[in-house]
C-alpha cells in the first residue's frame, strides 16, 4: 500500500506539473491573442490601409516610409517602440507619442475605428475651432494630436510638451484644460443653447454685447475665453490677466454670477420637467394598457341591456321589440309620420300606433347621433310600408 501510494502521489504531481505548464502556455498565447489576435480590426489591413490610418491620426509625414517598407496591419500591430526611430525615422517625441498611443487604442479592447471616430486628428482641430482655441491649432497640427493623446495628457504635460502658456496668458491653458474635462464627460458635440459651458467665441461675444461690453470681444478672444472658463474668472484674474478696469471687472463678475445662477435654476427646472414628463408618460402608458385590457364590444347591445339605461334607450328597445314581434302598424305609423312631416300635413292613427310613433320620435330626438344605443332607421318603401 505504501508503494502504491507513493506511485500514485508521484503520478499526481506529474499531472499537476503538466497541467500547470499547459495553463502557462495558454496564458501566454491569450496575451498574444489579445495583443495581435483576430479581435483587432487592423489584422487584415493592407499597406494602403495603414497609410490612410497614419493620415487619420495626423502622421501623414510618414506615409511614404510605411509604404516603402510594405507595412501591413499585422506588421503594424507587432511594431515595438524602438523601431519607430530606427526603421521609420520618427525622432519627434510628440510624433512618437501619437503613434504609440494610437497603437494602444488599436490593440486594446476598445479598438477605436479612426475612420468613424470624431476625435481623429482633423476632428480635434475642428473641436479647437468650436471652443475658440484657434491660437493652439498650429501646435496641435505639428504634434499630431488626436483623441488618444488629448484625453491622456495631464495639464502640466500640455504645457511641457506643447508649450502652451509660454507665449500666451495662463488663461489659455486653463481654457484648454476645462474644455478637455467637459469633452471627457459630455462628448464631442456641443449644445450652446442649453448650457453656457458649451459656448464658443460667438456666444461669448453675444453675451458681452448683452451686458454692453461688446468692445471687449477681441480681448476675450486673445485669452481664448469660452463657456468652460467663465465660471473660473475671478475679479482678480479679470483685472490682472485680462487687464480690465475695476468697473469692467465688477460688471463682468456680476454677470457671470447671474449667468451661473440662472443656469442652475434652469437645470433644476428642466430636471423636474423631465421627471414629471416621465411620470405622465408612465401613467398614460398604464391607462393605455388598462383600456386595452378589456376587449371592445363589437356586437350591438341587447334589449335587456338597454332596458335599464335611459328613457330614450327604453323607447328604442320597445320599438325594436315591437318590430321583431311583427307590429307592422307601428312601422307604418312611423313611415306615415315621416311622410306627413315632409309634406307638412297631420295624419291621425290609432292609439297604439300613435304611442309607438311618439316613442320612436322621442328616441330619435334624445339619442345623440352616432351612439351605439340608437336603433337603426327603418327604410320606407314607396307604398308607405316598411321591410324588416
């Protein structure tokens, strides 16, 4: 038993070692597949596709070098960072960062499609124009900044890598940073009609004209002041950096505070209206569901149902009963009454026929047109008789 136990124990350890080797090999292959596996959209790219992708991320300068080397999508995904300079002559640190971060997005789980992504290099340039950051366009073009770079750089890196704030005022860097933070939360597209923080230079100009300071438009454009920067402009910054007079800084500060308060009040009211509209839509949906839960009757009501309704309904039921029982005298009285009303003459009928005619005329006058309780009209023939 001891020898068998030792043999089984040794066999078990061998199986465990083999299983561990398989698991390690699987983990290595899984890492490799997640890096360059079939999930990546670029694996099947050709060399022209890679060249077009370089243009989308702002690296059009290196398209010919990649084409000369025949770099396809599978080769692109296997490139290492040290090959950028050695094989393609990429010596600019900003260009190397742009290519490296774009490859991270291409290899990762997100797999950003730059042909459809709004934050490609040209999309970032258009976004700078919408935010009133035109003085920074040339630097972003030279650094090949796309969305992968824009949302990964920190505020101090914008200053060190792109030199923002060296030749401009400190408000330009603040405006860029606050705009990036808002874009990170709200996305690419702006809605200046609902939120002042989406204002560009045109909306800021209209706001300055509303407070009778439209002549300060060029000063605000020079400092790249947009909607995201307005709530951060203190009286001290307006006087020290924007170089406003004491009275101008006071007027602008008060207008900004009023703007922020009105925006908060509008947001609270809009949230309440949205919640009330949601509640009303839910209640209307419940009503619709409740009304549709019972089937709509399609058959005409019977005489028993009409007997307990109204006097008009009772007379209509009596008329229907009399017609079904074969009281043709009532029908003839009805037709004669109709003909006498047309010819403006009076005709006397027996008592039973008069009562039936009176009931018929009362039913027709008391029941609204189109109601399901009204009895169908009796077609009259040419000789004064009716057909059931």
